[in-house]
């Protein structure tokens, strides 16, 4: 049928440049094609077919109306510049170690990977293509999340797991379907993220630090003495910001500078324990800084630039990955205990748990190393296990970000009811069920908030900032 093809193109343009997304709906006879994503990127495409032209047009109009109500507006493609995105360009030379680490298993994600999180239940890895996989500790691939853009990092905040992506969105992966939890201003070229008690901290290319609260609202920002801020870690007292001129600590409430320490080289990665932060640098060292005053307490010398670091609990051991595909272990006082080749490129992020060291590498692999004393001793003498190469199951469940939730006609037993209300010109979510403080806000995905709507959630956890956080699935009550 001729003359039935129409296209509506929208962009989300919020005050302060808080969003940088497009949404395009094309109707061609009975087919509706939706394309969406970060401005400047190709985005994702979804196509649906309807029984008639009228039904297709009605469905398209509904989609457009939903986006307009959320702040999208008609625009001209190419009218706004693409969000600035710096993807880390790293060199990775062969290891100079004489022996190879005892790798138990390896999973290749298909693209360079920076994001890693390991907890008691599973391992998470996110790569530059926007894929996040979860695996069991034996390497079994459990699920895949398909996010709209490259994963900068994965961070945990108690129960919650978040993926910070190149589209400027931080996705909550804690439930079955991911939701957009935070949107970072379009002029911030994200390098690294950390979240503590629902508060997001963003380090960027220009050496800046931006803090956003649990309602996805700007709190404060600071410009450091240096640029290229690859490190940000936060605890209940302060934010620790690593950049090309060292590490700066800011008070978590208001951002006043607590101390600044110039490290040996530019900071490329950071880790923290209860009383210290660890800065890996391009001058071949990891340095331990006291959280109280920034004093350098120990230096861990590697042979090449340090791309990543981690510790055993309490800093008993310090691990480092360098630009020459080697991994190191040090005693707390700085004594080098061993150096081994990774067998899988240079480690861009790492984490230690239960005598195993997990690394994500320049070749896109998630690698599990047996870091027990017996396994390391055997490796140094030339005896290592044959690594198990993990394959992804063909029928692997794949989850994409959700913008809607399932509806129910009745509240299930044990469900907690919350309500979306207009408050001071903003949409807030408060608890309706008994036993909770009705004045506290609930951290809730903005994409599904509708004025007056009620939702049922499985569990609410109080946060120290005086608000609730949702655990489990969200459903709308009709």
C-alpha cells in the first residue's frame, strides 16, 4: 500500500542535559518499527505486525504518546551531537612471567570486558558490546542481559547490582528484568562509577566527580586537580576519587575536600577496604592510602603499568594485573609473593573471593584462577590444570531493559503496596501498606512511574538516607 509509511522521531531533552536518547517510530502499512537508543548510535530495533493499518497506526500513536508524557519531544535526526564516549584504549603485551596462573575456567564474552562483580551466588561480567552474563562459580552460564550500549563497569551496593553504560544510563540488574535506575548528564564522559546506599558517584574523563542521589537527582560535583578519573570508591564517610594527579577524598555530605595525595603516577584503577584505598597506577605500582588522612602506607611494585587491583579481605593479600598480561600477589607489607601470566590478556578488572581470583581481560574473557597456596606453588613449578573453556548455552535466557511492568488485579499475599504521587512538581513513590513510614520516598524506576498508579513489590529495605529500596519484582495493581 502506498502512502502509508510515516516516521515520528523524538528525543529526550531534559533541563541540564540529563538525557541523551532518541525514540523513532515508523509505520509502514501494517508494520510498526521502533528504533531507540543513545543519540549518535544506531540503537536497537523492534518490529511488530498488526492485522490492519488502523491497528498499526493506533499502536504507534500509543507508543509516541507514552514517550511524550515522559518528556520526549519531536526533533530532527542529527540535530544534537552524540554523547561523548571514551572507550578505554589499552595495550596488552605478552606476559614476562615464567609460569602461567592456574586457570580453572575461562568464558569468552566476545568483546573487551571491564565490568566484573563476584558474590556468594554468582559471577557477573559486562563487555563493550553491552552484554552482561551471569555465571555460577563452576563457570556455568546462567543468564544474559542485553543492554543498549557498552558496559563501563559493574558495581554492587549491598543486594543490588548495577551496570553503568556508555549511553549514560545505569541499569539495575537486581530483578529478573533490568530497569534504568540513573541517567547521567549528557556532557559527562563517564569513566567509572560507584554506588553506596543508593547514592551514585561518577568519575569522568575531565577529572570530575558527580554525585546523584537515590531519586536520580543531582547533589554536587567537584573538579579534581587532574584529568582522566578512572577511580571512584565510596563509603559512609567519604568519596575517594583517583585521577591523573593522585587521589582526593571528599566528604560524602556536601563534597568538602578532606585530603589529597599525589600518587606515583596517574591512577588507572582503585579498590577499597574498610580503612584503606588502593590505587593502581601507570607507573607500575599499587599504593595503599589510609582513608583517615591519605597517607601512603605501602607500595606494591609491578613490572608494567597496573590496569587493575583487588585484595583479599582486610588487605591480607593484594593482587594486581598489569599491561603485560601478568597477575601479581603481594603480602600486606608490599612483599611480592608471586607473578604469573594470565594466559588471557591483561586484566582490566578483578575480584578475589574464597581463594579464587576472578579477572576480566583485554580479550573479553572472564577468567577464574585458583589462588590457593597449593595451586600457586604447583603453577610456579610448572603444573597447572587444563582450563575449562565455557560455552554459552543456545537456549540461554536473555533479558533486555524493561519500561513497563506486569499488571495484577489483586495484591498477592505478602505483597507491599506503594503509590506514585505528585509532590512538589515531581513524581515520588510512597508506601501505602502498614508497617512502613509513609513519608519516606521509595527508590523506584522512573520509566514505570505513572501519577496515581499503585504497585506491589516483594520487599522493601530501609536505607540510611531515610528512604526505601525495592527488592524483587515490581507489578502494577489495576
